[in-house]
C-alpha cells in the first residue's frame, strides 16, 4: 500500500511513519526531512505551487492509496494569517493537487478545540463547532474543505484531544512529566478538579490503522477520539507520579485555571472504527517506560 503522510516530521507524523513504514511504502511530505519514511519529500503545503508538486509526485510514483493529513500549525503564538496558511491553505492545496489522482481514503487529524468552550460535556460530534480561537477555527475550516472532496475520496476526520508521549514538548501531560521526573511539587490550579482529555500518541496511531483497515461506511465522517472518561487533572497527575515512581507532591491550588472542562464522547469511534483507548493506568505506564529509555 502507498501511504502519504503530511507533517511527517512532526511529533505524530514521525510515529505514524515509523508504524506504517514497517509494512507499507510511506511517502513523507514535510518542510523537514522525515527519516522514518520510505521516501521523504521536502514540501511546504502552504506554498501556492504545492498542488503542482503533488500532481507531479503522483504521476511519477503513482497515486497514494491513503493520505494521512497530519500537517498543522499547533496552538500557541501566531497571527491569524499564520494559522490560515498552515491549516487552511495547506489543506486546500493538498486536495487540489490530489484531484487528478485521488486516494481512496484521506484521514485528517483535527482537534477537539473546534468545539470551543462547550455548554455540556462530554461533547459528541453533533455538538456545535467553530472555535473562537485561530487554531480551532482554522482546523474547522479545513474539515469543511475536506468535506467538499468526498466526491473523490472517502474522508475521515478525527478530532483529537491533547496528545502526549516521548518527544512531545508542550502538552499538559508532558509538562507534568517533566516536573515529576525532577521530583518537584506539582501545583494544580482549580484545586485539581479541572476535567481534561488527552491521549497517548500510540492510541491515535492505532485508531488511524483501524480507519485504513476498515473505514466508516459514509463518504465523509467525523469521529471524536479521547480517553473516554471524566478524568480530573489531579487524577492525571497522581497516575503519572505513580507510574514514574516520583516523589513529587501534588498540591491543589485555589487559583482558577485558564482552561475549561472538556472531554469527548467517543462512542461513535468505538462503534465505527473499533477505537479502544488505553486505560489511565496503562497509558501512564507506557509513557513512563518511554521516558526511561
């Protein structure tokens, strides 16, 4: 099978390439070299010439069977234009370049941030989407662009929570891990009662593997991924401290966190792609073992 992965040099993209290159030919599309891919193509998808590059690549090496679109500008600093370029223009250019030789399947890694601050949790796929911040808004616009491409390819949009794992730098869980490894006290705002959703990256890799093996029946599908449980920040911290055998004290703090309660209803993903995330204890053990290597 010929699999293309955009954003192949990123945190999730590298793990996807490592996984799929064991059995398939993987073409990595990214601005930086992707050593894990069978073939690495240097490409800025936001560049207006990128559709022609994609057309030439498909003509030379054959159309991809599957495209995993993981390229994205992550939350953080940046103007709206930066997010539009990296998320919206990149998606538009990708599907324009694939029009002549479309894949049978495109899997897009979107985000739970498209729900903004929900009025009810857990959020399911029918919950209002849009996002009031540039990251969530532009990821939602990219989903809508891909919806227009369903006449060419089957599209599966996976809305992901915060991801963690060795090599990730800026997630909530990774920040906890750095503190726990040092044995420093872990202060949790909102007294540790904030509800947070997160997934180890390997759960996402397995979900995408399942999508490829047996995709949903609809031409266009949106599925939430997540831990599937109402887990407080204090629960995350305690499980991680235990898995790392850390001496860190967990200190609830009355100061309000800037985040809000959020976790996803993953029943549709369980049913349609047999998604089964690791339990909290299991995922923390896997993560702790990675960090010890």
